C-alpha cells in the first residue's frame, strides 16, 4: 500500500515544479481531499494521462478555460483569449509533465509504470465517469484567483502483466 | 547545424525551437516531427547534425527512434539528446546504452538545454 500522503506530496511537488520551472507561475497548494467521483466540470479544460503496470490508474488536471489560456500564454508565449489548438496542446503537455514526474516518484513504491499520451477535453456542461471504485486524491492549487485541480488515482492491477515483447509501455495503456 | 526536434507536443517543439534560436550555436535549419515515424521520414529527406527527441510518443517512441537512428549507417553519428518526462534510472540507462549522448528531464529550463548543447557541440 502507498501512504495517501505520499500521493499528495508527489502530486504537489510535480505540479509546483512544472509551473515554476516552465511557466514561471507560482501556485498556492490548498488542502487535499479524497473524492470517490471522477471530476465533473461545467465549463473548462481537463487533461487525462493514464498509468499502467503492476498498479493502474490515471492523473487528471482540470481548470477553467480562462486559466488554460493563461497557462498556454505563459508556456509558449502566445496571447490567446479563447481555447484553441495551442491551448489544448499546452494543457496536454503540462499534464504529461506533471503526471510523468508523479509517475517517476511513485515508481519507487510500486515498480515500473507506463504513461499514456494525454487526452484533453474542452467543453461546457459535460460530465465524465471513470469505471472502478477507487477514490481520487485531489490536490487544488490557487493561482491569481483561479483554481487548478490535480487528481490522481492509483490501485494495484487486478492482473499485473508485463508489457508484451515488441511493445513499449505507452502502447499498452490508454490510447 | 541543422536540428530535428521530435515531440508529439507542438508546445514543446515551439519552446525548443526558441531555445535553439537563442543559444549561442551555429544554427541552420530546424525541422520538426510529431513522432518517431515522422522523424524517420524527415531524416530520409534532409541531413541533420543533432536530434532532440521525446521518449513517450505515439506510433514510434523515442527509444525505438534512437535504436533506428543508431542502427543506420547514414545517421548513426548524429548525436541524439532525449528530452522527456521519463526519469527512471532504467529508462536513462536504456537511452544511454542505445547511444543517446544526453538526457534532459522535463520540466526543463532554457539554460539546461543550452548547457547540454554546449557540452555536445
């Protein structure tokens, strides 16, 4: 078992590291919590990265469309005010770096994990659902009046398997 | 020096292109590819003197690309630097054993990239 605080600590350090190093943005970490439900966003951007190996799960970052635009502008020097392809790509890559670094830390406890390519969702009034009964560790961050949520969910795989010969880890996780 | 940037993130490709332009190196053309398959197609069309590549990409990942580059007589001497979120010792070792000359973890600063390039050039 992994101590729940470890999930919080690794998610927090990965997020603050990415934002300070590549975006030059300081985040204020807020109290973490456990949530049995997949995030439901009414209007915003969500990026999901899958994790697989002897443990399986996923990491998600969620924010408003406005914050996603600000993130993109800081990341690649654009001046966008509406979500476009650049914004979706930037949010996806930020999620990739946060969950990727989280993965590197958690591997010390659970062994090697594969990382999927990010999936980014943008819209209004949408709901989402993950199949399974594991809770999500939620770590909120405040930045300039906006909220970024980082969620991770990880549990032992029911049937742990090694990647098949000839396939890389990324090809065996979520497409 | 002509460079090929390989990453499925357009944002990272933009950032690396900007870093290359700001670095004190004799920069020629900068080519981009979104995955290992596109990278191989690019290498068949134009010569480069440096490859910067991510590892986790769809279609053909960075380690598969690295293996193909080092296994091709035309490309085997092109230095390849991995720029990736993968931080496990096993992955770093695998990349070095396949022939990567450098490994930079994401997130990175412009200075880290420039320092790595200086060491190679």
